[in-house]
């Protein structure tokens, strides 16, 4: 295990620690530990708090940030699939469809609220890409031959979408509704079908300027 991983494990198990305590337990120099902690701070995995000591300079205590959770075991995808199966068992396919429809309507409302103040298809697309990136989709917009592409290089709900393709159908329907007055939206590449990314082709009703 790398030293940085050992430090993360210690902070996870023991809570806030000083560089001196970490160094003692790992058999390293305090200076060496501080260098690793600095790297972890740069990656936003740890943070620190300086506390007033009885004598001398304040003592620096290091702790994990929420971002550090990515270094530890995470079974949320497994849980998501189990929950989908449970909804099907308890409420049937109709119940699952209601759940997906509710999510779609809530997302539509959120996106419409966030796009208030934008004008024209291009500005709306870039605003949506920014929102989707914040949600983990790593989205961007490209232009080609009179139309646009909304490209999503990651799918943070891939486990759920694989277990129930209607999540993907719902997302396409969401985009089509969101841009119904501006463009025709179709999905040309699909991660679930083995593509590297999800690619949505956006053809403006007014092909000259996309307004």
C-alpha cells in the first residue's frame, strides 16, 4: 500500500491526526509525512485545522474531506440495482415507471429553472452541459455542419441504466422536451450499448443560426 493510502486509512479509522502522530505510527519522518499530506491537500482529499496549543505554535490536525470517499469501498451501484429490483418486486413495472417519470419531471423542472435567462439554442446547450457536468456526466457541446452535439463522456447512473434501460429512454425524452421549441434531439451514441460516450445530435429548427 502506498504511503498516501496508508495515511488515508489512518485518518479514516482514527479521525483527525497530526503529522507527528502519523509519522510515528508509520515509522517515517514528520517532514516526509507533511509532503504526502500536502499532496493529498492539493488533490482535495484532506484538509487541516490549526488549533491553539498550551505553549508554542498552534498544532495542525489533518482530516479527510468528503472527496476522499472515492478512495474507499463504495457499493452504491450494487445498492442501486438492488433497489430497482425491489421496486419491481413490490410495486411492479408500473411502479418503476412512475418512479422514473417522477425523476424525469423533477429534472425537467430543475433544468428549466436553471436555464432561465439563457437565450438561443447555443447558450441553452452550454448551460445544460455545465449542469450535466456538475452531475458527473462530463458533458460538452460541439458544432458540426449546421447542427450541434451534446457529448457526455461519463455516465454516473450507468448501473441503474444497465438494470433498467427506461432511465436512458427518460433522459432522451427529457432533452427532447427541454428543447422542443428549439431543435430536434436524437441519441446517436450510447454508453450502455458499448459506445465510449453518449452523443446527442441537436438539429435546430432554424439551421442558419440555431436561435
